[in-house]
C-alpha cells in the first residue's frame, strides 16, 4: 500500500512508458541494442586506450607491454565483436571473449575493453542456459586467479582475488535478479492470459445457461398456449355452425389465452432488455395459478381432475414456478398427443421434504392412435428434467397400463448444501 503513491508519480509513469517503448523497439529490432552496447563499450573503454597508447596504470607500467596499434585494435575487436551475438549465442560469446581475454593477459597487455568479459558474463546469466553458468563462473575464476598471480609481487593474492571476485559477482548477481524478474513477469502474463481465457469461458457458459433457461421458458409459454389455441380453434370452427354461442365462447377463450401468452412473453423478453426501466409485469406463475391453467386446458376439451395433498402455498416461489412449468408441459403434451377427448389426473403431494407430481391421461378415445412419437424424448421432457435437477429431483415419463401416459416428478425441498450457509 505504501508503494502506490510512488508508482502513481508522473515521473515513474513516464519512465515506465519509456521503458515499454524501448522494449517494443528492441523486440522489433534487436540488433539496435546490441550495436548500442558495443558502441558504448568502444567509446568509453576502447577510445581511451587508443589515445593513450595502451599504457596501463603508472604504478604497474613496468609490468605491461605496449602493443602496436594494429595488435591493440585486433585485441579490442576480439573482445567487442562477440558482444553482437551476446543474446542469441550467450555461451559462445562468453567463450570467445574469455579466450581473447586470456590471450591478452598472457601477452601482458592492459586493455580497458576487458569490461566486455563482465558484459558477456551478465548476458550469459540472463539469456543463456543455467547449466552453462557454473563452467562460465569457473572460467571467470580461473582467469581472475591468473591475473592475481601476475600481480602477486605488487598486491597480495588475497586482496587481488577479493577485489576481482567482487567485481565478477556483480554481473552474475544482477543477471540472476533480472532473470528471476523476467520469469516472474512471464508467469504473471501467463496467469493473466489464463484468467482472461477462464473469464471468457465463464461468460460463454453463463450466456449458454441463460439461453437455455430462456429457451425453456419460451418453450413452456409458447408451446402450451399455442397447443390450447389450436385445439380451441379446431373446436370453434365446428361449433360456429352447430352452436354459435358456444363458438363465440370458444373465440373468447382463444383471445384470453393469447393475451396471457403475450403477457408472459413480455415478462420473459423484459429480462433480455438492456434498459433498466423495463415496466413491471405480473409475477411469475406459481401453484395458485394451476387452477387457471387447468381451466384453460378444460376449455380445450380434456377433463382435468386436480388434487393436492399437503401445504403447497408455503413453498418457495422458485419451487412453485418449477412445479407450474412441469405441470404445464405435462398438460400440454397430454393435450397434443391424447387429444381433446382424454381425461387428465393431476396430483401434487407434499410428503416431508419431498414434493411429488403426477400427471396421467387416459389416452385418446378408443380406436384412435396416440398422436406424435411416443418412443422419443423431445425438448419438453428434457426441459422438465433440467428444472427438476435444480432441486435434486427426477422426472420419469412413459405409457401406463391400460392406455394413456404418465409423467412423474419428484423434487427435494431440502436446501442444497451450497445454500444452507445463507439461510437465516
């Protein structure tokens, strides 16, 4: 928390943007950075030797030889040129620089360009294979020990090794820190990408679940009401010639059913609207609305006997909606497949923590085959099972002895484990 003001400082933000641009430029043209590193080393460490003639420190002047200019340029080139591939071939670059370094010191030549060996060691630590780092450090230690022995008469070997090893540890430590940081950033980027994928998957799953829920509701609303309207229309067309008053009553029932279907569709579609000021519509249907549902089915022709056992009015609204939709689908199937001359028995029973639903019809009148396939499961039965599964329930459907069809559903009224903790 204490670092937030620092990271929000304009200077830090500007430096962060600059670093991001430099990384993007390096990713697009990696040779630019390699050339810049070689140029900086040449400018600050090679040019002074060329100007002064390659003489070492005054106190050690008698221990070094001053090479001719071509030899000096050749040694400097041997130290600097491998740095061009220090990131692509870090192990080979370090080996080449170390070889020139040993040749140079074996010739007793002092060059400030030896800093290239530290740059190569840093590059190997950051970009190379870690299993190559031990032998690189061993090579570095051997080369530095060789230098310490050469200066043994002027500086104690222990002091020389301490100074040289401290200098060599710096690029290795810095390289390991940078490498660890890069690994952490790569892990964070991978994790962020994974979270983004998971978020998209959750969004798609939620959208698919919502589409399935809307599809079930639309199927129940449209399928049931259209089945009733079609049956009433067939009956009204016959009654218009024989009993006009009966035909008029039938068309009024068709209008009432259509208006109810339109209201339920408006309620369903309002959920999909993006505007927050959608008009308030009547609540979702529940068990008290089953009487009106049975009346509409009776108006289409079938005899419907509705019985209940237990206190159903105290059930949760979501449970009541599930019961209503299951019964609605079962009555619709009875009306579509058994026809208008069937008898439907509907029974709802609450027994402890279980709710039982039974809808059975007597089938079409004798001599008439049941309409529609009876050996295949449609979307309606699948929708009923999905609704029942929300309450750890089951739905079975099949022919009953003596003719007809039976649908049985069982719902558990016990709260699911995931919701028990939220109960008050």
